């Protein structure tokens, strides 16, 4: 049975050779396929590192949650403090007389990478940036970002401002999935608040100019962190998230992000390896009206597989048998485990293809007689 199973599944994976691992110059990196929830590459992905402006994504998450909860609207105006106006680094050039709206601040953070905009949001939502940073840390922990702590809203260098590349990837996925109404802003290339930010109006994400489906999310740079990027791109049915940090220059960041994006899409393909209702195997049934039942998947099983690899692909049916009648159609009775080299195993529940009623009285008597006869023969065997 296992041999037939392997043939059935491997026949859907027409490739040969060996997958090419991605070697990156980044200090840490994480690549994730959203369609199949598969981690494609992990380099120091759980190390807490200075995130620079990439941590502005957490500030945006807090603001998006405030919008969703109704605490602010896109037209809500914020006050600009002297502290916010005096922020150095990247800015949208706010002053104390301005009353920027939520919509303007979102663009100022995403496109201008405005440190001043981040402080305005922090003070507007939590009273002080310090209180907002504590809220960011607590929220990150609740979202499973266990290697993240925040000292400020902008990513300004601080020993307590730390995120892992996996945490940044988790955050990117959340922004894409939970806030689709705001996500298109990440692909906008220019914003010039009050005609003041001409020198800083361009989105720094280098992938937006290259095509390939790239549409987000955020760059970062400080002397301590190096150059980093949280990126995402969509091609066909697939969306990939990739996070890198620790590059030496803007040029290195752009080249590495482009290489990583192309590798993720070209080295892996999406395959439907099992069709819904397709009989994968058969399981024996104890005291059933039928001696066996087909095992099927309840829905199509789509997996990401290396485009050039077949060697080592394995599939195994697991169930505790014989199954005991009665069985309902669609009852989960086992599982199918598919293992692809260098990728996580996939476990698919298997269901009973049809209902199996209990055996009738005569059939149960016949089965009992067979069992007794077998025991009698075993007792007569001198080797037993």
C-alpha cells in the first residue's frame, strides 16, 4: 500500500536534482511563503537585533488597531509636540502648528519614514512615547513576537529597541492579512506633506521600482543595525515575505532583497499533490459490513515543493487499525505525512471515504469463529 501511495504522490511532482539553498550576505534573514505557511529560509531569524526603522511597522500596527477599534478615524487630527518636531533623521517636516490627520501620518511613516510622525502617533494614542513603547512591547508579546522589545516608536537607536527577523515577518504577515484596506499604501512611492518634504518624498523600498510583484513594506538603517528591509511580493497565487538586516549599503540591500525575492519564487513551485476525495489508501475494518474503507483527503492539498528536487520525497499513511465499525462517512480516521527535503513535514488528516455499518449477526459469528480457529492453530504450533 505504501508503495502505491508513493507512486501516486510523486507522480504529481515532476522534478529532479537538488534544491539550491540561498546563501545571503545578510547578518540575519527570514523568508516565508504565505500560501502554504512555509518557512523557506532562516538565518539567525530568532536573534534579537536592532531593527532601525523596520520597527515602525509595529507603530503602524498600533495605529491600524486604533482605527479598527474606532478610537481614531482617518480624519482624526493629531497635535505635534516640540519633541516630535525636533526629531532628527528621516522626517515629514512637521511643526507645532500642524494638525496632521491619521491618513497623513500613515503615509508619513510608510513613505517618508518620519520619526516625527511616529512620535506624534505615540503621544496621540498613549500620552507619551514611553507609555506607547510599553504598549508596543506588551502587544508584540501577545502576538507571539517573543523576541521584540521597544523603547520608542521610531526605531531610534536604543539598547532596548530589539526585534528578530522572524518577529518582523510575523508582523508583516499580520499587516497584510489583518489590514488589507491599508496595505496598498505600502506600495505608494511618493508623499510630500504640505509641500515641505521634497527632499524626502520618495519611498526607500528599492523593490517597488523593479516590478516582480513587490508591494511593501519597510526599509531600515542605522549605523548599529546596518541596512535592512521587510519586503513582500505577490506572483500568481503565491505571496512571499522576506526580511533581511545587517547589509553594508543601500546597494547591497537592494541587490540582496531582489536576489532573495527571485529565489523564493523560482526555486519553489506550488503543487496540488492530493485532490479532495482522492483515495489515498485503504484501511481494514473490524466487524464491519465492509472489510475495508477508503481513506481520502477532505480537500485539495496544495504544497510548496523545490522546483528541481524529487529525490527524498516521501509519503506515509498513519492510522491505528483495524478501524472499528461503525464508521461515519467523513470521520477522521488517519493521516498522511508528506516530507519534502529541506522543508517542514506536512500532515494531512484522512477521512473515511464511505460509511461502514456494523457487520450483521452471521458475519460476526463467522469472524468470531475465524479468530478462535486461529488461536487453536497457534496453540498447536510447537514453535509458539
